C-alpha cells in the first residue's frame, strides 16, 4: 500500500468540519513519515529481501514505534491534538486521528505478518502483497475512487481546477508505477527513505493546490 493510503484523506476532506485536505493527506502517511525518518536516524530498521513478497522486497522487521497499533494510536492522538490546537474543532481533530489510524488498518490488509499490537509478537498482516492481482487493482480502486468522490463532493472555483486535478492524478499514477515496476535493489541506504519522504511531501503539496481550486458543495 502506497498511494492507496491517501484515499481516506480525500473522503474525510469532504466533511463540513474537516481540516484542510493536505493536513489529512499528511495524516494518512504520518506513520510512514515517522518510519522513514526513524530509519534514517537508525531508530527503526528495514532490509530488502528478494522475493519476500510478490509485490516488493521490503522486510520491515523493526518498526515498533510507528507500525504497532499502540504506536499508531500515539501518533494519532498527537496529530489530533495539534489539529485541535490550530482549528479548535473536535470534529476536525477526530477526522485527523482517523486519518492516521487508517494507515495501520490498510497496512494490515497488504503487509506480510510484520505489524504488531504493541511492538512485540503476535505479528499481524493479511498478506495481500503476495496476491498482486488482488492488491494492485484494490489500491488503484481505493485512491482513484476516493479522488473521484472528492471531485463529486466539491466544485471547481478556479480555472486551474482541471490542471490541479490532472497533475495530481498523473503524479499518483506515476509514483505508484515506480513503486511497482521500478528497478529493485538489496542495497539499504538513505536513498529509499529520502525518495519516499520526497514523494509524500510532493503529493501533499499537490493536495494544497487541488483544494485551493475547489470548494465543498456544502459550503
């Protein structure tokens, strides 16, 4: 699961008291922002193992602070508190927390058993990465279905609305294609975490642009 993680943000952003779309997009990937930052700092760890799943080579063997359910809950609570401090809205804070929690739940569908409840066994994961003919269409349906829902529930207020939507859709498709079909390596260095973090930031910035060109129909 990569761009599919952004799907709950597009859905939640159409709620009347939702925080900005880009905030929700950061929320849905906050756990991976944390994980790849921790990986760069040597706090959490991963390795590349050829064939470990049919979809990718990621062996996520040490990530108790970000990808345990307890850890995700702590990140969600902290993010919700930050959103409440800025927008003073309990509804916005709850939507932000739900966005963060959605990451763990979607990972549960696709990961091999490497997720935990509190950092130690049992290891959890339904393993859809080993069924790419199921996982790939599911991810595309999630992200582009959610994006279509966002467009349906909003209306353009700028002549740039079509450009913003088109560029975001192309970038989502492109980064997902690179993730699925790009060259693979067993070398673990800073390049993969930095590339992932760059992709998350780029997509979230495009979310700022998209929301600036559209308005909720209920507004």
